[in-house]
């Protein structure tokens, strides 16, 4: 399979297909063909799509490499399986499929032998890796039979560190599962169908070398690992002392300092006084001037490196000209045939695309095509977040919005809003410009809570939404959240799509007449209030005449709720009911003090209860009529009981996997089922969209009433609580007294990113034979409670939860899991 564009490798693949990217001055596909020849596989078909003629011109009929090479060409991308279907006429017996853009030394004969021994329809070559997030994870039984597939999982879904390498041994019958001329993928479409049909499909775990050349870091890593001797692949040239390989016709001045491992290509010249440090690879026909300093860098064929230049951890493209005194830093990629003028400085992680020229003396801090520095991913658990002015700047926001706009249908509208902070409003304006430049119009709600945005996105013709807010945990950080047309957080697939456009810098550009407009919608708050009042029996509530203390925590809910309260007939004492952008974030200590102050106020005024609404108007925290703080776990049970008892519609209660099992106990009393979702907001929102779910609650104060809005909303939560308390007809403290106690413990433990996959696999293996739930992390249920080990998506930690009959046992179980995780990490 040699049809890949290699978008994540750009600019290295800007003007050549990914299989033609050189590894030690030879295309990576050449290593694959040589591997096939080594295993006596000489009848080869290459499936091509992107720039096919370049591959055909290089390899010809394959005779120079001792194989018979034929080609098929896709006019449109058909996916991995669809491309192989194109070659069906050549494949009438057992055949092997190998990706043309990975570097490997696998023993192919062992894989084929295993396949035939098992009489398998399909056998997948598997490999254990430290970080399986970018690959398809495969789980097998002890015999190697595949039990489960998971394509590009999140950390919570990583149940194994065994991944699909894209090397398959297949029988011709597999073509029955592949429709012709359609986009079909082996791992997403074909293999799951084979598994569902009960046909034999196996995985063979190999111990050979394999590296997917998927991005810049992996490209550099592949060279270094080969030079370290980790694989059976040998660098080209004659091996000299100190791990230095020199190609035919190369000249190295006697004064040159070579600190191996170093590879120097054919007919390359290195002038006096130069230094070539570890893991440097120099292509063929390269000229390196005097007194240059090159370390951990890869230089492609026909490049020129001027005297006194310094190159550190970079890649220089084919035919590029680096003038005297230039400095190129770590992570820089210079495309083919670029010119860097004398004394230029190219700073960390800059990407310069092919055929560009940088003037002498210039300092380049950002990529020419609008890219910012590389990062592991844009999106985390809280959308796109980071420090203002460092991680999130107007420039980054502009191009993030351009990426989002490019991913959307042209000529659509997006709802956009922010909280009241100056930083959020600044970023919002930059994002409006970015969206407009891609032909997307913006309906600007100005400063409004996310709930207003979600609601109006849902009821309008908008195809998406954006909300910018100060982080609830750090006043110096911002969060940018993206919504779909239904007002829900976008899917992980949508996130990856935005990231792809962002990192490629490949944006749609609107011409003059197509530039998006800025619209200021009227009555958006009124629409929300009208919708909310229709969702409750406010006339019934108004007859109860509740006395409530409301702490608005300086957020914008203070501009909305009074208009609703007037209809509810409540006697309200308002605290912190004005906007203050400097007080939108509360530390843990400030939060606890605010709750304590609210509790004292409830007792002072002898109120029915108190409620704190977070500044984002998404979550609520309760004080009962006796002035006691209601824990968020207890509040979840409260809502579960009230809804189960008073909601007339049939349906389930949905809670995250981390929620107390007491929820099932209470819901079960009223004949209601409980659905467990993953521990993230998007999954809880998706649960809320199900027709059989009437309520979604978290143990963090966030509640979803799907009939109104399938997202956290503090205002509908407050109003529904008033409605249900009216129906209940007794004090809040009396209801809480009837609820069971919740005994839970939680702690975190550090785990390096590269060890997470290993830890998850060991946890899965240990859980076999036990009552385990693998929806998100690894949850083991016993007669006395449960434990859950959950890998964090954004940080190198595991979160460990336990519920038990007493706190001592719960804490002991958490400590036991942490000890086991540490034993895996540190080998103790």
C-alpha cells in the first residue's frame, strides 16, 4: 500500500508521496520491497494514489530489486481495503499486505506460517508499543484469536499496548467483505465484520522492529534506532570505526570531527574544521562547507550547507541551500529547494515549505504557512486550553478558527460567545476573523454563558458553535469549546479533523464576495428564558413561595436568572450578583469559604435552601435548609431520587462510570435503569441524546435535562430542583436524610506517557475472570464495592477511584491499585 499523502509529515511530503520519503537516503518503500525479496516474495503489486508517477518512475518494473512489480492507481482515495480491492485480479491465493510507509524488519515467513497453521481468514501482525494512542489497538486471547478492535483510542479506552502494524496475511475470500470502488478500511470496516461473523481472524505478536513514519518525531526516531542497532536494518555505505558509515565517492577532510553514529552518503563532501555529531545523516551529493556544526540532523540529497552554519535536530530538504552562518534549531523542517540567507536564525519547531527563500539576517519564529509549534494534540478534556499569551494567543486563535471553518460546510453560520473577561473577548474577536476568512458567518452573542450558546445553536440554523471562557481552575488560562449543530461538544473525530487542518496549515480561503458576515442576533436570551419556562411547571412552583439564597459567583447567570425567578415567585437573596472578570475563578480554599458563607446566610435568613451557581452557569452546589453543605455525590443521589419519583416519562438515569453505585440502588426502587457513560462531558451529552434517557448527572455538580438541552445547565437544574421539591412537599434536609451514605475514595498517581499502554494491558490481564467493566479505564466490581483505574487524557497520571462500605476499606483499595501501578512502572 503506497498511496499515502503523509499530511502529518509536511513539508517533507509536500511534493512527494509518503513512501518516497528517504530513510538513510533511500525511499522507505525500497526497504519494504527488499524485505519482501528477502522472504522470497517477488510478485508485488503497489497500490498508488498520491503522485503515483513519482513512484513508478523510481521503481519501474522492480527488476533492479529482484521483484516483479505491478501497479494499481486509485482516482479517489479508497481506504486501505478499498485500495487492495483494486488489485484483486492479481491476488488469487494467500497474500500479504504491507504498508509502504513504515520501516520494519519483521520475519514475514513466521507470520505467514502462523496464519496457515491457524487456518485464518485474516492474520494481523501486532506489535507492543509504549504509546498506542495513534494506532489501532487489538486484544487477543491466549491462542492469538482476536477478541476486540479499537481504532485510535483515547487513554480511557487503551485496554492493551498491542497495536495493529498494518501488515496483514489474507485469504482471497476477504474480498467478499470489500465493496468495489468504495472507501473501505481494513481496521474500521473489514476486520470488525469478519469478527462479527465469527470467521477466524488472528493476531500474531512479533518481536521485530517496526516504526510508523507518521510524523517528524517518528521520522527522526527511526533513523536513530537503526543507528543504535535496535533493528536488523543496516545503514548504507562502508562502516568505519566509531559507528560511522561512509558512501562511495565521499570526501571527508582529515580535520573533520565525526562523533558517531553518523551516516554520510555517496559523493558527499565535508570540508575542514566541521563537526558532525551523533545521529546525523547526510544524503548523497551534499556539500558541507568549512567549520560547520551539525548534530542529530538529517540532510537530504543535493543540499548545500554553508560554512560556519549550525544545525541542531533538524531536517533539510532535497536541494536546499543553507548559506554561511545560518543557525537552524531543534524541530525545524526545511522543505525541498529552499534558500536560507546568510546568518539567518530559524527557531525551534518552525516549518518552511518547499521553494521558499529567507532573507539574510532574518530571524524566523513561526512557520511561513501560518503553523505554530508542534504539540501532542490541540484538544484535551476541556477543549483547547492553555495560558493566555503563551499557549493561546490571537494568532493561534485565528488559525484555530480557520481550521474549524475549513472543516465546516462553506457559507454556514457559527454561534460564538465568551465570558466577560477581557482575554476571552480578545480571543473571540480573533476567532471571528478566522471564521470569516473561510467563508463562515458568525452570530456573535457577545458575553453570554455557554448554555445560551448551546441552546441558540440548537434552535437556529447554525452548523456549530464556539465558546471562550476563563478556566475554572486557573485565572491565567482560557478554554475554547467547540459545539456541533445540536449544541453538544464536537466528537473526537471532529477534533482530529480540525487538528489535521491546523497542523497542515491547509485552510480554505474566501474570496471577496464570499467572506463571512458578523451578525448580532436579537432576543437570544429571551429565547432561552422562554424555552426554560416551557420546560417546567412554573405556575405550580410560584404557589410554593420558596425562600432561596443564590450565590452567582460574579458570573453572567446574574443577568438571566432574575428574569426567570420573577416567574417562579421565589423570595431570593442574591450574593455576588454582579460581573467581575477578576473573580471568575475560585481556588479550592476560596470555593470552600464561599460555600461556608452561603451556608451561614441560609441559616441567618432561615431559607429553604441555598444554591451556588458557578461562573460558567453550568454547575450548581447546594446548601440544605439546616445550613449543611450537600456533597456533590449526595446531590447526585438527590436528583436521582427526585427524578425517579416525580418524572412521569419512562426512561433511564445516566451517570459517568465514576459515579457511586448507590445511583442504581435508588433508581431501582422506582423501576428505572441506569446507563453508565465514559467520564467526559461529550459522552454524557451523547447519553442525553438517547431517547431512553431522561436525566444525566455527574458527581461534580453538573446535570443534564435532555428534553431542554443535552448539556450541563445550572439554571434548568436549579428550576427543576424547585419544581421537584414543590412536588415532594417536605424540607430538603428531610429528603437528604432518607438517602444512603456514599463512601468513596480517590487519588492520583504519576505514570510516564510511554508506560500508560503497558499499565492498561497489565490491568486488563489481571481483570480477566473478574466482574470487570472496560467502558472507560478498568473497573472491577466486587461484592463489597468497586475500584476504577482511569488514565488521564491530558496529564501523565492515572486516577484511581474506589467505593466500599467504609472509608478505611475504600482508601486501602485505592492505595493497593496505586501500588500495583507503580510496580508495573518501576518493576518492583
